[in-house]
């Protein structure tokens, strides 16, 4: 399956959401509700990024059009859980056919990453958790007021991972450098490697989504401004303002912090080093939203003060509750997270219309949870 075929699948998927057999009951309503909430929160449509803010629709590439619809909350950012969407390389790595197809290299990259992100039980491991966080921290260095940074690979290339705000990323930083040394001669950039690893890690966790994945970001080895990332003890108003400066509004922020479902802390409270943020840190489940506010949760579950503050922030409850609802919590959260993460992963990238989509290289969702759980 080549790049043009993937583009056609992408467009067909986006245009035909209501008629797809893979969609869960109520998916269209969930997306409609999320889009409506976004409009009510901001009083206008969600903000477009980079060149997509200026280009007319008839000037958009198929990928540019897809990204625009995701940013406007008009289309889901979750790839169908369908074997027909899995990319098949046209030839071996290094072959002429493979070199002519951008996604071919990324299939080999994603397969290797997926193997490294799993425990024997089928749950995702600490390297996967760090990969998700690394993607956040590289892209999250961007803001409208700073006008620099973003998903550019500088967290590794410029050594930003050594900063205090990035503590806990040492293992994935070393692994990312190894992947870069191996795959960069084949054409893979650090910025794309980081964001691909984050998406592979998420879907490698049981119940995780296949987040639409794009490649073609330019790399940068210039250190970016510090103190543009959230802290575990920040107050809610500061966090909301910080993320609004990244074009990420409250509904998206509440969806993004759900990634703490696979998080473990080491430095906020050293006496509880290794403590998870919910009872299933190897599974990408929405139980984190309930357990964060549940005073009866086991004592080994560690809650960030910033998460508790956001849960109680005025206006946040409507979004928080939409991920607590047992009837659709996982589907609603995965869709909201994926849309928000696509936005985050593209911050600071100037030419979104020139990117290519390679979502098909991601593994299908992982259902291999140990029966002992």
C-alpha cells in the first residue's frame, strides 16, 4: 500500500465517518459534542496552526486538508482499528521501492519501537511511558509568545533532556539517540522519531489509540526557552494560561493529561519513587479520571496537585465527566486525546501542508493484557 493509497484512505475515512463499520455506536455524536464544547468554550472555532491558517482549502494537499479538519475538531484523529489500514512495505528496507515511499522506512522504525515498548505480559513498559512524555516535552516547548521551539527534536539534539524540568527521561533520551544514529542515515529526522515514538508507545499500551501520525518536521539543534512546560504542583489558572498560549484550550488540556494513566513519578515525592498515577500504569485506560478524584483509591496511587487542581477548575468538570462516563469513557477519551495530541505534535512546524501521513505504520491496538490482572 503506497503513500497515495494511504492519502485516499485518509480522505475516505474522514469524509465517510458516519458510514464506517468500525465506528463504535455514538462516535459521531461524541465528535459532535466535542466540537460543540470547543466552540462554546472559546466562542469561536479552534485555532489553526502555521500555514493552514492562511491557505485556502483548494490549495491544501490531502494531508493538509486532513490536518486542518482535525485541528478544527471536525474529524477524528484516531485511525480505524482495521487490518486494512495497516501499511505494507513495497520492499525490503534499503530497496529502491522502499526508498521511493516515505512511509516504508517508518514501518521498519515503528515495528522496532513497538517491540521495545512491551512487557512480556502485553502491557506497556517504562520506556513507553517515557516516550509519551518525551513527545509532550519536545513539542510543548513552543508558545505563541515565544514564537520558537516546538516539535523539532531539540530536546535530544540540543541536550534539553538534561534540564530539571525533563528529569526522568534519561532512558528514552539514550534510546532515542540510538534510534537516531541507526535511522537518520536512512532519512529519519529526530523530530519525527520523537513524535512517532510517542504515538507507537500510546497504541502499544492496551486500549491505546492509533493517533494519526505525520512526518516531515525539520530538526533543530538550537536550545529552546526553558520553563514553558507544566509542573506537577502548578495551579490550574497558570496551567490553563500556559496551554492557551500553545493554542491548546481547556478541553484539550483535560484530554492530554489523561496520559498520566500510564505515568509513574520518581522526583515529585522521592519517598514514593515509582508510584503510579492510577492502579493500571501498564494500560491506557480512562480509569485515571475516576481514580484521581476517588479518595478510596489505594494509597500507592500518587496524585499530582496540578491534576487535582485542574479537575476542580471552573469549566473543566464538563470535560472531566465526559471521560468518566462508563458508557463511552474510553472511546470519548481516546478521540479527544488523539485530536489534542495531533495539535501538540505539530506545534512549531511551519509547513503543515507539506507533511506526509504514515499512520498506517502504527501497530494495531494492543489487546494482549495478562490474564492474571
